[in-house]
């Protein structure tokens, strides 16, 4: 139960009562939470919601990220990873390379996360072969691959619909879509940070189509660049509306902007408390998305731990190798072991639960 006296004094009495009653927060409520001078009060409300949903259970997954290429036709302003075709530093993994990397992971991954740039020449047949080869090598792994932006790019290259692309990839083993590519939906910001990328409408439509085909998906928000607080709330509201319609989002991942090696200069970089506040408000606004991931790669390990008391219930996973955040200045290590993830969770007095890609518990660790 919230400390109502504390929230009344902060002008958040009505918001605290809604959170207690499990009622939907309005955009105005979101603005009040962003304006509240006491970030710990905002965090405590988010922790209340997280605890109502999951108790002290905190999820992690044994996974492996693979980036198949950094060659991309989109050249988003915030991206340090992208290269033009033929540019120095560009790479394309073969199917054999990808499978070898997966087989070399310290533990067999339960979740395989494969994404890449929008390559001008890689065709759908390559991705079908890739999924089939990965599924053959790792029959128990769930394949969480290709953002909605990549799906729309494949459809354009093939001259077919995004539904046909999804159906083809599902038949080849695709289990889930990751949440990347959402960035910020507000068109004025999107035009400045990623003008060539799928629009908000296209991104949301592809996720709706995936949900209709029985593919679960994740969703993200890139924040701390050129967007306003209202743009963040608009983004969360659009995700919440999509979830009301099609219901297939499993997990939301807030991605704090990494500032190095890209074309965006931010006037006031995010502080640690800005990150925690946005994570907490995301938990409170997204009342219909079950999980919220503290992605330690972008947040740092210490901040991801703190986020577990600001609304997050998941730490993503072992990852093993990550390029997108690290090329943009992320200071976290490349991978974590299962024991390290469990220690991070236990260190906060919470209970680690190993999960699969869809958040089904694999094994409850003993306290
Ligand atoms: O969409 C690119 C982001 C995303 C930067 O679904 C940056 O489980 C910060 O979506 N600063 C890809 N972020 C990562 C992603 C993801 C990660 C982990 C798990 C899941 C999941 C999804 O990386 C891109 C973009 O928003 N990104 N550049 C940057 N400079
Ligand atoms: Fe390409 Fe993705 Fe980088 Fe944008 S964020 S340039 S779509 S790789």
C-alpha cells in the first residue's frame, strides 16, 4: 500500500490511488510523475506495480546475441554501428559463421537474438536458410530474430507484404520478434533521428501482424536524445494502445541513449536518476505489458540492479557478444555468466528465475 500522506504532499495523491486500485494512468498522470521532485517516490510506486505482478521473482535468460551485418541502408543519426556497403569496417556473417558462434556460446542458449542492419542485397531466402540452420544446430532454442524494421525491409526487397515475410520466417522457425527499431514514435523527432526507417505506423502494424500470427514480440523506447517528456509519454501510449488491440507484447525494454560515435549531440545527457525515473514511469504507464527489462548492456550492471527496484523484473541475459550499444560507448562488459546474473538479483534481495524467451520459468533457483 502506498504511503498516501507522502504522495499527497508531493501532489501525487490521485496517481497513487490509481496505482493502488490498478487503474490506468492518463498522460497527465505521466507528466505529474515526470515533474515529481522525489524520484524515490516514483520508483516506490513502480516497485509496487512490479511486485503486484511478479512478487520478488526476477527473470534472466541464457541467451546469445548475433549481429549478422552492420551494413545498413538507413544510416540513423544515433547509430554508431552502421556502415555503408563497401565501407571499411562493414561485415556480413555467413550462415556457417553464425552457427559456429552460437555453438561456441559458454552454455547452449535457450533464446537466440539475431538482428542486423537493413542490408541492400541479403534476400529472404538467406534468412530462411539462416533460421533453419540455427534451429537445426540448437533445436531447443527459441529464435527471437529481426526487428519490425528488418521485416519491412525484407518485404520491400522481395516486393511482398510484411505478413508474407512473417509467415515465411515463422515456417522456418521464427518464434518471436525482438523490440528494436521503435526508437521514438513522434514523427518530428523520428524525422531527425532516423528519417529512412519504418514509420511508427509501419512498426506498430508489423507487430500487430506478428501477434495475429501467434508470434510474441517485445517493444523498446530509445530515450535521452532529442525527444521531450511528452514524446516519451506519447510513445508509451502508442505501445499501450497497440497492446490493447493485439496483445502480443511480452516485454518492454527502455534503452538509454549511448552518446559516443554518432551524429547526435545532446545538450543534457541522461543522469542515472533520469534513467530510473523513465523506467519507473514506463512500468506505471504500460499496465498491459507484463514484463519490463533492465537491459544491463545499455544501463550498466549496477544501474540494471537498481532498476529492479524501479519497476523492472528482468535482466535480459548472458548475451555473450554485443555490438550496437558498445560501438556507441556502452561501458558494460560483453557478456555475463548465469552465476553473475543470479548474484545481481540475489544481491538486491530478490529471487532469480531462469526463463525462456517467452518468460516461461525454466527453473526456480533456490534462495
Ligand atoms: O533499435 C542503437 C538501439 C536497438 C543506440 O527485444 C541504441 O529482447 C542506445 O532493440 N544508444 C537494438 N541504443 C537493441 C534492442 C534490444 C536489445 C536487447 C533486447 C531486446 C529484446 C531488444 O538498439 C535499436 C536502437 O534503439 N540503439 N543505437 C545508441 N546509440
Ligand atoms: Fe541501420 Fe538499425 Fe543502425 Fe538504424 S539503428 S542505421 S536501422 S543498424
